[in-house]
C-alpha cells in the first residue's frame, strides 16, 4: 500500500482540527498554507524573521498587538520551517 503521508497533508489536517493557520516555508519561500491565504494575511515579516532566525528547534514570539506565532524547524529537511498562527487568548 502506498503511503499518503506528506507534510502538506499533516498541515491540512492540523488546520482542520485546530483552526490555527499554518505556513510551510522552504529556503525562506512560502510553499504551502492551510487555509489558502493571500499576501495580506501572511505572518508579518518582522515576526517571521524572529522565528526563522532562532536556533531552537521550536520557538514562538508575541506581537505588539497580543498575537502569538509559533515555529517548528523540520528535522527531516533542514530547509523546511513550519510557522503556526496567529493565535491569541480572545475567543
């Protein structure tokens, strides 16, 4: 049986389960989002730089306006970075 597991499928299912937007970057280029986004809704560049420049495997940052973004550096491919958010504590 052929495996259907891909990082894109994981991101899609993660979004459907959590309702947290996810962005997959390869070499600092956006290659996949869930849900589909426009450039107006991508994570702001200044926060994205804070997340991607971090040497930690998992990192997060808070914005000036009380929103959080998370970042995971993918082990199996050092060029891949998964950014999650925005999230906040307002229902």
